[in-house]
């Protein structure tokens, strides 16, 4: 399974705010943790993404370096919000054996 390709698809879907397609990438018991949110379970995680997407006109995740370690992808990202605000983020995404995302941990800075 090509986890780097799956993570690139995830970043593309995030950047296009395609909530339905992102939701299909999540395992039922997935988890999310970032500097503002924590959620457990697919419905709660999707609700956080919906809140994020509704709070911005546009959001783009541009991956820089991507590292793979076992079932984990570590990606350095430049997140651009509304075309002007930029923040650096590191995502640690863990996949299960079916290629579904079981956790996303995002660190700002």
C-alpha cells in the first residue's frame, strides 16, 4: 500500500474542502488532535473538519517533506488560509491495514 500517495490524496481533498471524500478515508474509530481540537470517532472528526472548512473561504495544504515510518506518515505542510495567512504544520497520520486513516495529529510551528 502506498501511504505517501494516500496522504497526498488526503492533502488534496483537504485543500479542496471535499468533506465527503475525506470522510471516506477515515476509519470508524479515527481520532484527531491539533492545537485547537480533539475528536474521537468518525462523526466527531468529520464535524471538526466541517467547522474548519466553514470558517474559511479557502485553505490549502502544500506538502513539503513527507516521511514514512511503518503505518505513519509525517508531513511538513504549509497551510495557506484565505490566500494570505500562512502557518507551518506537521501532520502525523496513521493508517490501518486497510489504508484508512485511524489518527491525525497536527502540530503548529
